[in-house]
């Protein structure tokens, strides 16, 4: 997948700009708070239909304006040309069209342009709470499997309704007779989601181990394991989740929310068998998180036969020169990438054919 150009109007601090991109490296250089990350967010919105720093679309509108508009043109790896427009007015609904055809729902956008994004906060993949790691695997699955996306969406809706019903029961509002119906859907969708996550993670693990050994050829072994809160793969996931719900049923009725299910699952990362979260250095945590993201790109490319667009937000400033070079080598021969940096000097060996943009106060210019 190649994004050829983008037009932005009233997006974040970008008043109006149109940029043409290189099909390999695109480097966006500028001081902090000038608009580097805003450009990455404008690109990313075509992947999931929302920004990666906020769920409130109103916050994406330039201060003092009432709307934003984005348009991109690109080409798939099968040489199919496409154009996508995304318009939004404050307080309203987004309007999206692909090649002039209006989409009925934002969810129809998911996966049209596969992306992988790494931001400084993504070191939390290795060191933070489980929610970030669940989001990582769900984001991967949503971009490559319509069945996974369906299971994920239905499970989230079921969990919301089930929790609402449990809150009602816990306060004496009745409704316990409905719980059995929601439990059936909760079990079927929860089990399917768990199986999908484990399958996805197995592919990511294969890719991650190979990538890690290329970057760190010292023999240190990266391990990745899916840790289900209720299912270890011996019996059926449905039976295990039913049993887990039975064990916590009385506590759920008292507390008013679900106490078992895939919403409590986690991914464990290790180096030579030792937990990275507990024992890894900050440098190893950052490297493990980057490897996970690069592995995500590999799996998307393999499953879709389409290269994702890679968005890297100031990730090289805290890596040593040798590891930075190896990471760039892994990216350069595979993907179109967009890389932000506060200074051009962070890239002493910019590949031929790259595009270098400078940004100041939301205004972009192409530099030599």
C-alpha cells in the first residue's frame, strides 16, 4: 500500500496543506508541538476512522473552526488506484467516501488502509497494564479478519449490556431472568474472541522472534505468550468460560459487573524466560515494543498480501545508533513509512528517494 498524497483542511493545528509523498521514507522534522504527530494522525484516521490520541472527533477540528476535511490518494500493491475523503462537522457525523462512493458506516473503513503506528507511549506494550496489550492484538485482528472484527464488536456490545444488567440487579432493580440469555452470547462471542486472539498472537510470535534475532543477534530469546484468564486450551473455550462464570456468579450479582472473560486476558513478554515487564531494562522494554509493532506489520502483510503503511512517531531518539540503523533497515526494504523527528540530524544516513518535510506551526514545506 502506498499513500501518494494527502490534503488536510482544519485538522488539529493544520489550517490547509497538500503534500506528495515518497513511496519509501517520509521524514517529518520540526520542534515539538508544531504538527508532526498531527500529520501522522491524519494518515491514521483512514485506517480506523478515528484519531489515535483521542476518541472525541471534535478535538480533531482546528481551534476556532467548525469542521475538518481530509483527502488521500494512493495505490494498492495490486496497482489499484484509490481516493478516500473524510469530512467532519462538530457535533455531527463523519462522512466518508471511497472513490466517490459514500460509506454507510465508519466501521466500513477499518482495514481499507492497513497501518502500523508506534508512538513513545507504546513502550507500555512491554511495561504497562494488560489493556494496552489486548488493544494491540485486537487492532491487529481487526485489520486483517472480518470474522475477528465481528466477534470483537459483538463481544464488546454484549459485555456492555451484561454489565448494565448486572448493575441493575445489584441495586435491586430486577432483571435476573434476562441474565441467562446474555450469558449465552457472552460465552459464544468471548470464546471465539479468545481463540482468535491466540491464533493471531501465534503468528505475531513467529515474526517477532525472527525480527528480534536480527536486531539482537546475541542469542537472547524473545518469548510471547497469551495468558487467558479462564482458558488454557485443554477443553473447549466455551466450557471453560461457562465454568468461570459459574464460579463468580454470586460475586457478580453483588458487585454489578462481569468478573470473568477475555476482558481480563493478557500477553506476557519475556527474554530468556524472564518477564520483560518485571525484570527488563527500559531499553529492552522499548525494543520489545518496537519488535511487536514490526511483527504486526509482517502479519498484516502476510495475511492480506498488502503492505501496511508504517507510522513512527519520534522513536529513534531513545535508541542507540546501531539498533536504530537495524530497525530502519527492516522498514526500508518493505514498507512506505512516515517518521517524525525533532531534528534532521537524527538521520545521518537518509536513504535515496526519501522525502524530507519541515513543519512549523502546522505549515509544511519540502526540504532537500
